[in-house]
């Protein structure tokens, strides 16, 4: 399986390489190409919008910054998010003022020669944006890695035991899987996978790392039509994880679905089928669906034809 963020990280590096390889005549085109790609990608644009919402700058601020750049002033930032917001908004402001992407022709950026000018533009104003996006993608990618590892661990080794607990329980079915996933996350180095603090939207199943400034939001749902847990249960879970992401100002959330039904769940997204896990971009935030096929049943040779249930993003987001 390929992780959904891998190609995005590769793209970022390639776009930066293109900037460095640009000639004097090409640089403006490549800068335009870079920002068009950032703005047209929902995940990237969502991360940028998050940075801007935390550190917004008025037109007056941006004009003052331009003067400070002209004077050679140094800037201090609270965080990488602040620097990203600054770099993005300042450059966008200059594109509008210049009506051009040829920053290397603007006197405030000109250094001893073209190569030095190009390096200054890239390293001081574009690289902070790239680093910020890389770091945020790395964070979600490492979580996806852990969830895929948990999926394999469960499907290969522990689903018989979990199925036994599930079938003998008479209530709190999701608590069985929540406890199992919490223990796994703790064993994998997520130091605080136990907090379930209340937010404006209620209480999430797992808000890992809540004691840090970068909480991890995971909602757990069961798919089991015999118990009345069908597509609506998944839709309910997505609605909850979206609300928790908004409450905690996060751009990524995870819905882990324990499939206790003798069917295969097929999420139809705009991403290629080979990408793990399927994801939905909604309101500039990204939500991942991780299906754990947890029902211990007969071997494949005895179970007959497996039915597939298709779940579309339209079904999950329509009112």
C-alpha cells in the first residue's frame, strides 16, 4: 500500500527543485506554477488557510513588511506556522502589487547576481512554506503508518480474541475496540492516548497527545448490520470527527471502522484505489477512513463469495 501523502511530499520537493533549476527567464513561471499547485490542492490550501487564520495580516501590515524587507530588516516569528503565514501572505501581496511573479526583478530581492537572488527568494520566503507543509504531512503520515500497523496486527493476530469479546458483550461494544487501540498506541509511543476530554461537540473516542499542542483525533465506529450499525453509523462517525477537528482547530482526523460484518467495505474517493487509506477532503480538512476487518470467520475457501458494500463520499456528506 502507498500512503496518500507520499506523492504530495514528492511533489513539494520536485517543485522546489524546479525553482532552483530555473533560468532568469523561467523563474517567474516556476514561482507561479508553485503557488498555483499549492492553491489548487485541497490539503495544501487547507493547511495554508489554517496558518493564515492563526496569524492573519492586514494590507497595512503587508505594506509595512514590504518596506521592512526593502530596508533589510530581520523578522522574528513565534513559530513555523507564523513564518508560513507571513511568507505566503507577503508574496501574494507582492504578486498583486507587481502584477507579475518575477520577484527576481524586484529591487527588494536583488542580491549580488541572479543565482544569489534566486536563492534568497527560495530559502527566505518559499522554503518555510515547504517545510511547514512537509512537517504537517509527516505528522499525518506517521499516524497513518501506526493505524495501518494496528490494522495488520488485528487482522493477522488478534481478531479471534476481539471477536469473542464482542460476541459475548451485551453493551459498550465500541469500548472493546477503543481499549485495544489505546493500548496499541501507547505501546507504539503515543504517550497520552487515554484522554477523552469534552469539547463543544461532546467527547471523542481518542484524543491522543492531548497534553501536547498537537492533539491526535481518532473516532471509532463499528460496522455490523445485525446490530443496526450500517452506513449511517459511519456517517455519524465522520460527522463527529469533523466536529472534533473543528473544536481543536485540527486539519486532520481519523475514523477507524471495525468491520464486524461478513462484507468488504469499499470507500469510493477521488484518490486512486491503491492509496491507503481512503480520504475525504472537506472544508479544507482531511479525514482518513481506516477499516479493520475484525470479524473472525471461516477461512476464505469455505466462506464463499464475499459481498462488497460501496460507500461514496456523497453518501457520507449529504444531509
